[in-house]
C-alpha cells in the first residue's frame, strides 16, 4: 500500500520525482549553457563601436552571457 502525496508531505517525505521532472532538472542547465554560448558568440562578433552602441565593452561579454543564460522566462537582467 502506498501513501498518498498529502500523507507523504505531512510526514516530511518527498515523493520521488517523475521522469519529466528528472529530465527537466538535467536539461535546464544544459539549455542555460547553450544560451550562454550563443550570447557570447553573438556579442563576440560585434566590433568595438557596435558594442559601445549597446552600452557594452568587450570585457562585459562573459558577464552578460552568464547573466542572460540563467534568466530564461524571467524579467531581463539589469546591469547597473
């Protein structure tokens, strides 16, 4: 006999994750790395003037790539 999710929660037990939850936990970091790589590559192709036009310098590219990689589905990061 298995316990209901409510009973497990009251007892402090966590139900085992479903296949989709497990897959999402594994794929989300990979997707973030891909977003960071795409951002880094796109910004790396810009020349100094184009970077300056958007308020960045070459040294900002890695920071922006890492910041935007983790922000999918959230409000845009601010860079003060």
